[in-house]
C-alpha cells in the first residue's frame, strides 16, 4: 500500500513540476562561473550532433544555419547543471569564432525525462558557408575549477556544396542554377546524331551540350529563348549509353555554373495507332481494296514526278556542281583549352565553312597504331589545308571539367604541334606544299618567336576575319613569295 502511494505521489509531483527548457544568448568571453570555485560540477555531454537546416527568419545570404543538438548524460551530476555553452570556429576562407550560452530554465530533478528517454536539446544558429570546415565544441556550466580537467565534447562538421538538398537554397547556389531542373532527355537518332532536349532557365539563354563516352565524342552550343530547347549533336563514336553534360552560361555565374547530366538512350520508334470503330467489321472488307488503290496512286505519282524531274535535269544540264567540303587538319599547342577553344573552332569550321575537320583527339587509336610522325605525314598529304590554331589567352575559360586533370584529353594525349611545325619547316626548305598552310589566331597578337617561321603563311584573326577565312578555304592554291621563304628559312626553323 505504501509503495502505491509513493508512486502516485511521484507521478503527481512530476506532472506539477515543469520540464527544463533552454534560453540561449551570445557569450564570447569566459563564463562568470569559471571565476568561482565549486565543490561539485556536472559531467560532460553524452552526444553532440550538427546538421544544416533552411530557415526563413534569417536574411537571404544566411538562410542556411546550423542545427546543433546535444544529449545530457544520465547521472547524478545533472542536478548541478545550470547551462551548456557551445562555440563554433570556421576554418579555411571562413575564419570565424562565436559562442552561445543556453541556460536551463529549471533545475533538473531527474536523470531522465519523466516520460522516458534522455534529456535532449537543440539550438538553431551560426550561419553556414559553402564547403567550409567547422569545429564545434560544447561543455556544461559550471565547468571544472581552475587547474582541473574540464569535461567537454567536440565534433567537426564540413558543410556541403550547392548540390546538397539543403545548401541549394543559398543565394549563391540559386544564382549558379541549383534550383534549375532541366529535365534532360537525350536519344540516339542514328550512328552520327544525338538529339538532346531540355528545359531552359530564366537565368540565361546560352548552353553547351557535350556527349561523353570516356572522352568527348561531340558537342554543340546553342542559344534559345524557348521554354523547352532541342539541339542535335554530331558524334564521332558510339553514343548509346553515353553521358550528356549540359553546361549553362548564366549572367550570374558565367563559366562557373552548375552542370547537369543525363544518359543517351535509343530514340523511341514512332507508332501510329488508329482508334477502334463500331463499323470495324465493315471496314475490314474494304481495307485491302483501299490499300491497293493507295499503292497504285502512290506508284503513279512517283512515276510522274521522276519523269518530270528527269526532263528538267536534261534541260538544265550542265549545272554548277557544289564543291566538295574542304578537308582540314587542325593542329594546336597543348596549352590551348580543348573544350573552349579547339571545340568551338571545330564547330565553326563544320557549321559555317562547310569543312571536314581532322583532329588528333578523334584519332587516338590510329595515332597509336601508326605513330605520331607517320600519322601527321599521312594526314598532311590527305588534307586540303593545314591550320595552325594559336591563342595568346591560354586556359582562361578552363575549369575542373576541361582542365589538365587525370583522364582529360590534354592529360593522356601527345602534343603534336611541335611535330607539325617541323614538317612545315621541312616543306618550307623544299618549297613544297606551302599553299596548304594557314595560321588562325583568336586575337590580333603577333606570333611567338618560337614559331616565327609561320609568319610566311596567310594569317587570319577569327574575331574580324571570319568571312575572309572561310572564303580562302575554297580558293585556289596560294604561292608564298620567295622573299618570305628566304626570311623564314633563317628564322625559327634554322634552330630545329
């Protein structure tokens, strides 16, 4: 009977006593309790955890804050606990340090909650920067006396980047396209074409689609004001199962915007279906006759068209035949960014100058089989023009995708530019094939002294000479003046 009464009394007391809560405020200096000697002090925390959360109270720049939660140790020292102090220091670019003190509104009467479970509290604060390492430490107050071990608990927390489901709501991430869902669909139309469809973003209208199968096998740049954009990409290898990478160029992030990826699949076959009709039984009897009449009409129309076309060709012959596309061998120094310079130039040649381009990156297997010198010699003979692509603005647009990282085109390829320059010098001495050579620069800067012999070649600045350059590709052979040849023979070729 007495045991039951004690249990009822404890239950009633627990219901009347309010549970402790926390009231937090800034405290960057030492706590006042540290200056006072205490006979007994509380132990350390049992657990400490940190995670980022999105809030609507903070400003737009600081909308992501830390949610710091901790669990109190269930022992007798909890009755001496008054507060818990939390300090956060940022490392790297975000060198910061701040502390908060969370006071408990009531004294702890039990080691665990009356409802069961350990005492757990949390505090939301401390703005979170992108990709930053933070050191979070916490200890109970009153802490240990001077010259005594002070129990505390600490954890490290590295904030994620813009692709995280919480960090994507930061203003910096939103401007880089973190909330943009392009809904990419890519399918293989045929062996040489991939069709890419995606939803555009109001942040910009310029995009680049790259097809990747270990290496880049095709790309295309487009500008679109439509909500849903479509582009066809010419590829040089197997595209089924390849990765399509969509790179946006927004005015808020330039070349450092978030890239999106998808997978190339086979394009679905178009199937035309006819709805069922109540008179299907009647039509089934007439269907063979209708098909026969349709076939006869189609054959008759095709015969009339072919006859008319044949007579027209006879009357208009001879006509001016369309010149075949120029075959161009493009060589470039290894310092030039392949994706932002070479690929853009290649697309310009194919789309605006109606040319067939030969690139070493597209024929790595043949180069490995024949050797670089033999491959260059063979391609020089087969090509209509050999273009030396130069640029004084090396790698300014390159980033983590096209830089010299492991496995990138610049990392696993041999620089064929010096070999091609030696072949040019050889032809310059023998005065053969000089009409094939041209120099194309992205700016109007002079050619470097190391390759000064190229000054004898026709030189074009792509920014202002694009039309003249395309026209020159289809002109007759150009002879290099004898004076220029003699000067070039004593120029940079003499030291090779």
